[in-house]
C-alpha cells in the first residue's frame, strides 16, 4: 500500500539545501587551502571558507533549535536496547539482502523516518562531528582563545588537527550519505522527496 | 779563612735564617702595598670602569676643586645593560677592544668619539667562527641589500646586530624583528641614516590579513630578503617592490618558510613524517604548509575504500537486483 508521508517540511528543506551548499564550499576551499587543489587564489579561499563556515554555523543553530521546537528530534531518538542488533540487521540488509531483493528490515513509516543505520550516522554527524568542526573552526578564526600549549603540543596544532579530521569525516559522510540516498524506490526518489517534501513508501 | 769559618758557624746560619725571615715578611708587605695603590687608581679597570657610568642610570662626577660628587643622569642612548652584555656573544671583550682606548679619559675626547669601530669582517675573517657562519658570503649578500647600496658607509652590520646585546641564533621571531623595528618603528634611529619621515610599518602592511599574527610569527626578512641557499640567514634585503606578497609563497607545501626561518631546525627535523613534528610547528601553524604524512596516507586510503565500496555496491545492485 503506497503512501505519501510529509517527511521534510519547508524548514528542513531550506536548512538542508543551505547546509549542503555550504558544506560543499567548505570542502572545496578547505582542500584548496590545504592541498592547493582547484587553484583557487589563497586569499579568496580563506575568505570564502570563513564566510561559508559562519553561514553553516548559523544554519546549524537553526537546525538544532528547530529540531527541538518542531518535534523532528523524535526521529533521531535512539533506543539503546538492542540498538546494535538493529544496526547489524540493517548492515546485513545493505550488504547482502538488498542484492537478493529482500524487503528492507525497517520500512519507513510515519513513526520511523530513518532506518537504524541512518539514525546512527545522522546523530553522530549532526550532534558530534558538525559541532566539533564548528567549534574548532571558530577557535582558529579567533586564535587568541586557544590554549597556548596542551601537553607540550601547541594548542593551535591540536585545534587544526581536530578541524581537519572532523572535516574529513564530514566529507566522507557526505559521499556515503549521497550514495545511500540513491537507494530508494528509484535512485532519484529520495532527492525528489527532499525537493517536494513527500516520501513515497513502497 | 774567616768568612768560610763564619759561614759554617752556627751563628752565621742563624743570622742567615733571621735575615731570610725578615726578607720574606718584608716582600709581601711591599707587594700588597703596590696592589693597594693600583686598586685605588685602577680598581675599575676594564669594563667595570666604563660600566660605573654606562651601566647605570646615574653617574657621579667629581668636582676637582670642591671634591664634591655631582650626580648626573646618563642619557638613555649611552646606557649599556651589563647583565645583557654578559650574555652576549662578545661578553669576554673589554669595552676598549672595540672602542678607542681614549675613552678611558673623561670627558671623552673628540678623537675617541670619532674613531671608527671595526666591522665584523675586520675580526672575523679566516677564523673558525667566520667559517662556521660564512661571514664572507653574508657580507657579499649584505652588500647587495637596499640598505648597503643606498647608505653604504653609514649602514654597517652593527646597525642590526646591536653590539652590546648581540647573540647569534636567538632565532625567535621577536628577536629578529626587533632588529628591523629598532629603525622601522623608531624614527630617531631611522633618521640617523636617512633624514626623511619613517614609513609606518602597520599602514604599509595593511594588505596583509591577520597582520598581528603574521608580524608576530613571520620574520620581516622572510618577505624582504632574497633567499640564499648557501647561508642560513639571507642578508640581501630587497627593494620593497620585490617583497613577497603572494600568500601561497608560504601557504603551500613548498612554503618558503621551510627554506628560511626553519632552515636550521628543519635541516635536522624534516623527515618523511611530514611537518607535524617538525620545527615549523613549534612556533606557529601555517595553513597549507603543515601536513602530516600518516594522516594524508590514512585519508587517501579511507577515501579509496569508501569509493571502492560504493563502486562494488553499485555494480552488484545493477547486475544482481533485476
Ligand atoms: C549535496 C549534498 C547532499 C545531498 C544531495 C543530500 C541529500 C539528502 C537526501 C536526499 C535526504 C533525504 C533522505 C534521508 O532523510 O535520509 C537527506 C537528508 C538528510 N541530510 Fe543530506 N544531503 C547532502 C548533504 C548533507 C550534509 C552535508 C549533511 C550534514 C552535514 C546532511 C545531513 C542530512 C540530514 C541530517 C538529513 C535528515 C534530515 C531530516 O529529515 O531530519 N546532508 N539528504
């Protein structure tokens, strides 16, 4: 019984579009600064990176608060009991079951917007990785707030290490995220959902 | 013979002994008297003599008629901090090794004031120190600099290397930049060389973002001196038009900072481990120049695994599913 669920209200769509765009800009300018890829002029790259970082953090604040207010947060809530079991089941589905045309073990419903694996990655990215990226980014924007030395290593080096590592994890997440979004009723289905707001269940 | 008899007699022996005792006790007395005299006139030999005036804020000047000692203030310019001097490279020197011996007289004579002080090369040529630091190449480099070409006679090595505090390889950015700023942020010393208004350094570097961070962590010579591979510290200060303005000169893997500021330490420390442990990071963090070898390898490997995994997934999905 096919069903249309309104999963992505306008605020999510606005947030998500801005977020994704800023993330892309940050990755491109970040790689350009660090590795000289894309041949963007260094001072331009610095400025773009700074501005999109600030926009991203405002965006994040908006997402964080709206998630509370609208109740969208309930989709992210993890029930720990048996969670790893469910993660495993979902993992096995993605690596084996999907090729055997099995049905997804956790079909999406009005109550369940994310399967366990999605839930896990979204929570870790949105509530651990992105905050770390933002905090370390601001620290480098205002280096006077960084500790001079931590365990004999200059604070700015550690901050940068955190920033580069979390930025890398974020980028890897983005690749996997986009790929998994192609796993739907049709490859483009999820992207359409994020444009018009409706999810089509199978 | 009598004398022979006398000499052999016990009396003579005692006499001789007696005279010797007196003699010995007299000689030291004489010597110490001379010493006492010497220390009165000369106790402040060597540096202490000069330091009594030049090492203090005040010095006493005796009026030869009344005998009264007048307290005078030493001008700031004439003050030499003895503790700093004692830590400098030339601490073992007498003031008068460099300065005219005429300075022993006060008031100092015109002759003393006008006597030229030798340059580094006058002492350091052919010696082991000159060899170690390549003084001849430094001099060659310096002779090509704007300072030397425009003001050759007035601008000596001493202009940057302050004679009484000079210490080689202090290698802190602050120490090195203070050399330049002693003129470029101090109109009085600048005007000693050139009687024109001193360009404001802060204004002239307004184009540089995070100016404070840069000027505190980058040496002036990094941007202003032409890199010379055969010496550790480039001395050829270029005209301003040739100064480094491109950000990527530093913010890139082959950052010029690796060739200059960190040359000394890097020589020892740069290894394939990248720069995480290298000296470059001990002082500051340079975006683009800092890369960690293991981190790079790890990220490329992870990236390849992810892309490979997705590729396999796509292939299996398209071939098996339908
Ligand atoms: C161009 C890049 C991106 C594309 C094409 C994309 C695509 C999608 C799609 C199709 C969905 C809906 C499917 C689902 O709910 O799983 C989605 C949801 C989501 N995406 Fe992305 N995404 C991108 C970048 C990002 C980035 C950079 C982040 C986080 C840093 C992110 C975080 C999320 C989150 C948290 C959701 C769930 C939102 C909710 O409904 O509460 N996405 N994305």
